[in-house]
DNA sequence: CTCTTTGCAAAGAGTTTGCAGGGTG
DNA sequence: CACCCTGCAAACTCTTTGCAAAGAG
């Protein structure tokens, strides 16, 4: 294994990821921490995020608008992705217990994780009248 | 609106997408059609895939390994993504009816679509003993 | 002192875009 | 004939990587 040593920057990145519910991208975290760590490098953010995911301290929520978004909440839960503003909101996961088994029976594989995401227009965008921007 | 004209290449791309259950990426489709259309351009595949999605003739399954994967089956259904070989399999969708309403009530937004995907090791990889390649 | 982590910048990979020429109706 | 579609290649964006210097144990 890799002998992980303490690093002030890494701790700060993980803290920042834990203290937000925005499901930030690498760049979002970077610009947020850039003030506190002027010498922070974007590459470092990417490297640490990869470590978090490898260590199970974070998960990828998927890419939104071409950017990978991360979440420090690794417990299974669903997300609501606003196709209008790109926000990613947490959603109290519907009961998916037992579905894993169902899928395993159907595919013959082993489920390690699942990702449920809803795409639509968030309340804020609905209020701003930005909705249906690209609806059919 | 854009006046869509017929195009042999476009028809072929959509056909290829419809005749496979691999949920191919732009490049997968490109190399598959390159034999039949030696002068096919990758840019054309990208452009047409974007049209299909805009027209509702295809949906994006999400990105796997950095590549966007597409599906001509636009009816809601779940996917099983093998983290070992990158294959994307169709899964008979568990009953998610009513869940949209639940999410809308929780977020105050409007759900336009949902994506349920399971990540794990597929049967083929399990058999090949490639499993747990990157398990914790 | 040894090994991990970082900044910087260049390299990569995937996707998008502009333009001139060919195809469709 | 007008307008859409395509090939080609350059441009872009996001992410990864190599290397020498700085930090942690």
C-alpha cells in the first residue's frame, strides 16, 4: 500500500469537501481553497481527490457538464442534478434495499455500488423562470 | 428549429446505435462504421450523437472511463457498469414509478429524467477472475 | 534521512468548432 | 438552387504526469 503521510493541503481539501453540500468539482475546490493556500495547485486537488476516492473517503457523483463532481458522503444516497444551473442536490434515497440482489440475479455480476440520479429543473431555476431551457 | 435533412451517415450511425446493446461511445461507433464508410469523420459521429440526444432519439448513459456512452433505448431503464471491463449492461429497471414524485416533493424541482446505474463486476469478469481488481 | 506530497507546466484524452466542399430536397 | 451535412484539422477543456524542491515521520 501507499504509506499515506499527513498533509495540511490534503486535510484542507477533505475538510472543504466535507463542509459543503455542493458536490464540488476539482476546480470548485481549488478556487475555494486558493484564498487560504495561494500556492495550491490544481494538480494537487486532482491527486488528492483520487486518493480520497481510492481510500473510500469520497465518491464521485458523476460528471456534470464535463466536470467530475465529488461527495464526501459515501453512504448511498441519490442526487438531483439541475440541468439548468448544474447544481447537484442530495436526495433522501428511496428505498433501494434489495434491488442490488435483484440486479445481481439478473446480470450474474456483483454490485459494488449504485448511483441514482434525477435530472430536471431545480426549485430555484423554476422560480427564476429558467426552466425548460432545453426541454423537448 | 433546425431543418433536419436526410443523411446516409446519420442513418447509419443511428442504426448502429440501435443494433447494439453495448451502449457505445462516439469512438466505438466511429471505428465500427469506419469500415463501411472509410471517409467517416469522428466529428460527424459526435455531431450526430448530439442531434440524437437533442431530438430524443438517444440518451447519454453517462461517462465510463472518461468516455460518454450512448443508448438508443430512451425508455427508462437501469444500467450495470462493470468497473472491471467497462461494459455497460441493460438491467430490467426496478420499479421506480412514483419515485419521481417523491423526489419532486423533496426538492421542489421538476424531474425530467432519472438514471439508475449499478457499478460492480460483471459475470464475465467474475468468471475470468478479474474481480476485485481495485476493491478496497 | 527516507519517503510522501507539492507546484509548475507540459502532455494527454475526449469533445467541440470553423471552414470549404459535397449531398439532399 | 438553397441549405444542411461532412471531412479535416485546429482549438478547447478537463485531467493526468514528470521532475525537482519542500514537508512529514
